[in-house]
């Protein structure tokens, strides 16, 4: 059961409702690193100095991000999650970092991260306390927004714990206004708890703010195999696009929980969904195969595609799901996910070329996952034969090779979907 699933919002703070475009932030899905899923609320710096939530952790991550190609690949934000503050506000009512774990303070940390050409994200909560029990921002929205701005923070993840649900939307809007009032552009990432949905329908007024989904750490694989199926397709918001994105939460590639096939599935689906690519792993010690996957330029190009359209589930055949995302230059990305977790690799033939009108008269197909393979020029009569491991994904891009395709593209892109009659399971 997807009990721990929350719904979050990411949007640039200039947005009064639908206008999430005009402060130049989040034009493509956010890329970076966030501590939570890997380091959680580890504050034991005496016993575990290398992995506790302290300024050293973010400085080391920033160093590695520059040295080992992460920054060049596009990962830009180094984000602090819960458990950074002191339990007490200062004499002026401002949040302060835990002085033992952040002796230099957040401003200095932000300066350090900026000196590396990266950006710093911080965490707060719309309610009385953060989820881990640190001071929340309720009653202090303007003070906290100004504090974050003064420190030079570039992104705020704003959680939804310890808040009267009926006031949640109002709180998020108020913080958005408070951030705007500081005059500093800060990417705003806020949360709507999905488990509240059965009790309280999201009002129309707040719909535009609902961009980000979240789930807790150990739920990620179920999030892929269950949550996406149960919730994402039926309730994803059409508002995703440049300025704000639906977010099914952190990438846990490189950690302990996922097989390599599952890691490939997460990467492929997050790219198709135009989801933020916020890694939560230990970049100081990551296996080369996971690193290569996270830095795969062709997948990142899909994620960051300038058309800015979110993909969606377009077909289901037995244990397979087809996901498609329209890309710029009239291209299409398609992922074929094999949700069967047992057995061996399953063959899947797309007799879908007639469904992909971009392949009439010809298209060029490239497989990116599980391995790079140029499948070459295809026609409406072609079959594309894939082999997909259990819980793995094949990821393709399809490029039209016809100058007449402009007309076709005016069709609703759902019309380009793989249709049942065009697929066969071997
Ligand atoms: C939550 O807020 C509403 C609206 O202000 C109020 O009527 C209700 O009593 C509050 N509930 C709690 C538990 O504080
Ligand atoms: C939001 O701001 C309005 C207007 O200042 C205020 O009346 C309301 O109490 C605030 N709500 C919350 C949850 O802070
Ligand atoms: C504040 O909001 C206004 C109106 O939406 C917008 O034009 C402006 O860019 C925003 N300022 C910042 C710093 O985001
Ligand atoms: C098909 O795509 C591959 C990979 O991008 C490229 O190398 C090749 O030249 C393309 N072929 C045609 C006919 O466009």
C-alpha cells in the first residue's frame, strides 16, 4: 500500500496561481542532490561524523559534484533537508542552524556552494514543526523567507507536517508571497499530503500549486510499481511545464534498495515524467554503473527537453507498460517497463510503427536503455523487437524523418500512442 505518499508542489515563487513562468526558474525540471533518503535525520556527529547532517556533508557533496562530472551533467542544486536547525530560534525569532553541526552557519555554506558554481537548497515546514520536530515556519513565514534570502539560499523545500490541513493551502500561498517579497528568486518546492485527499478535496484555487508528489524512502520501488499506477496517471496535473513540475520525489539510484534494472526504470520514468532529478545518495562513494546511469546524457536530454511536456502512461499489455513523452523537434521518447518482478527477460515487439505517425513514411529509432543501440530507419511496416528484464525498462527515442510531419504533429499526441493491436509479447 502506498501509505507514505505525499503530494508536493514545485513552482517558482513568482506564480500567483497559474503564472509559474515569469521569474526564470525551473524552466526545465530541477536537477541536484538532496540529503533525505540517504542520510535522513542522522545528527550523531560524534559517532558518525562522515554521514551526519552537518555543513561538512554538503561541502563534500559540492566538491564531488564539481570534480566528478555531476555539475557538468546538469546537477546544480545541493539541498539540505530536515534536521539542520537548532531547536530554538534566535533572540530575533529567526531560525538558526545547529551551531555544533553547522559552525560556519548557512550563509557561509551558501557562499561555499556558490563558489563552486552550484546552488544551495534548504528545508522548512508550513506548520508548527518540521516533520522531524524542528521549528516550523507557521507564524514566521516572512521572517523565515527573509532569513533564507539573506543567507543566499536558492531553493526552499517546504514540507507539510504539523499543520491544520484546512489551512495548508493558505500557508503555502502565504509563504510563496513571503518569498516573493524578499525580492530574491528562490525556487519553491511545496507539498500537498496525498493521504489527506480522501478527506479533503483540493480546491480549485489551490490546484495550480499542486506540482510535486512525494513518497518516503523505502517506498520508492513501490512508488514506481504501485503509486504511479494508482495515482499518478489518474490525478497528474496538466499544469506541469516550464516553471513547475510534478515530482514523484528523489532518485535513489546508487543506494542499497534497488536492483540495477530498477534503477534504470527509475531514471527512465523520471525522465519521461519530466520529474525533477534530485538524487539522494552518497556521491562520495557510488558504484560506477549507477554513476554512469545518472550521468547518461541521452536520458538527461529527455528529462530537460525544451518542449517541457510531461509524458504519461499510454498503453498496458500484460506485465508491460508503455510510457511516452513528446519531445522538441517533433520527436518522441518511449519507455517500455516490464513490471513482472520474477522470471527472466521478456521479449516485446512493438508493431507500433503505424501508431507512431511520426514513422510514416520513415523514422529513426534509437534505444538508450538497457543499452545504447541504433535501431535505424523504420517504416510503418517495421517491428521493433525489445528485450526487457523483470522490473527493467527499455527506453527509446523516435525521430521523424519526414519533412511533411508538421501536419501530423497537430494531432493530439495521445493519437500517437501505441495501440494494443500493434504490440505482441513474445
Ligand atoms: C483548523 O482550522 C479551521 C479553520 O480555521 C478551524 O475551524 C479548526 O478548528 C482547526 N482545527 C484544529 C484541529 O485546530
Ligand atoms: C495567510 O495570510 C492571510 C493574509 O495575511 C492571513 O489572514 C492568514 O491568517 C494567513 N494564513 C496562514 C496559515 O498563515
Ligand atoms: C514577484 O512576483 C511578481 C508578480 O508575479 C513577479 O513579477 C516577480 O518577478 C516576483 N519576484 C520574484 C523575486 O520572484
Ligand atoms: C539515426 O540516429 C542515430 C543516433 O542519433 C544517428 O547516428 C543516425 O545518423 C541517424 N540516422 C538517420 C538516417 O538520421
